[in-house]
């Protein structure tokens, strides 16, 4: 009997360990997910270390007309060449990573914070509350997100903060619907009923029991939506409604280099590659997180 109990305890221990490590195991087994994680980590490291890697005043914004439009490798001091007014391309790409990732992340944080609240309240209470909130979200979603962001930036003026708000507003409706769907699947679970029986208020149930059980969906959406936020920020900056000179941003660098594509195509090639790689990496990371966090895909 003791041997049987010992075997059962060992089996239970292995089961508990497997539950704690199951998400990581499934994530690491997906090669594309690992590649996305590594590439994303590299970009995040570069963005965080930008003030250390390069000097903003002397390398990012300082002009040098005699050194304008240098090709990559032409001058050791400028490994990736210089732009149309002699600024170092590599230094500007590094600082642009900081700018682009910050805008993408903050816009998604704002959108998710508002969307989680609206979606959780609508899904939990249902009835008229759900109907009113979701109809409002449908009206908001009726306007294309990029067109709405474009209108907001044009109306409020081009700036980093306006850009964050504009991108966030265009994503709130999608975030709220996503969270509402997740809430509808968990609000009738036993732990919610137990919390009600113990006298917890509706807001306590929403914030302490329902939203934490939707965190997997929120994490996946966060990684995927950052890619969309970076693309929107780059598009608006390309049109002159985003980050303003002399601050570097990948979309603004694309816009500045398009006039010189025949003389120096790398001015558009490098920022374009940065946008493409970081969006691909974030989408790969998001797909990997979705597959590893979704129990229906467990294998």
C-alpha cells in the first residue's frame, strides 16, 4: 500500500510539474515561435540600449553636409552610410527602434486597458449593458482604424503622444470584442459562483477572478497588436503625421529617403527591412503564444 501511495505521489508530482512547464514546452517546441522571440528580444534590447549605444546629439541629429549620402562601407565612421543631410544611418535606425517600439507598445497598452474594461463589463453584465456598449463599439469599428488615426493626427497635430492616442482609439473596438468573448466563456465557471456566494462585488469578480483568467488571450493580442501599432505609426510618419524631425522613426526615414532611391537606395532599404523583420517577429511570437496558451492545441 505504501508503495502504491508513493507511486501515486510521484505521478501527481510529475503532473503538477508538467502543468507548470507545459506552456514553455509547447512554445519552445515551435521553431518559428523561438525565432520570433529571439528577434523580438534583439529589437527590444537595441531599443532599450539606444541611449548607451549611440549619442543622440552628435550621431542622431547632427548634420554634416560634406558627408551626405555616403554609401554603406564608404566611411568607417558611418558603417551604414549617411542620409541626405549627413546624419549617421545606423545611429538613426537604433534610435528609431526605440521610438517605433515605444509607440507601438504604448498605443496597445492604452487600447487594451480600455478594451479590457469595456469588454469585461459588457460580457459580465450582459443584457442592456452589453447591447449598448457593443453597439458603441460597432459604431467605432465602422470607421477604418487607419483612417480614424489619420483623422485624429490631422486634427490634433502631429506628435508622438497624438500618434499613440490615434492608434489606440482605432484598436479599442477590436480589443473589447475579444475580451468580451473570453469573458463569456469563463463568467459561469464555479469559481465565479463561489465568489458571488462569498459576497464579492461585481467589480471585484471582474478584476480579481474574470480578467486574470483571460490573461492568456490578452497576452497574445498584445504581441500581435504591437506589430499593427508599429506599422500604423510608420505609415503615419511616412505621411508626415507622426514623429516629426529631427527625431528618427522608421516610417519617417523611409519618407526622407524615397527622393534619393536612385542615388542611395539603402536609405529606404534599411528602415524598410527593420519594419518588415520586427513585424514578422512579433507575429511569429504571437502565433507561438496563442498555440502554447490554447489548451485545445495541446499536444
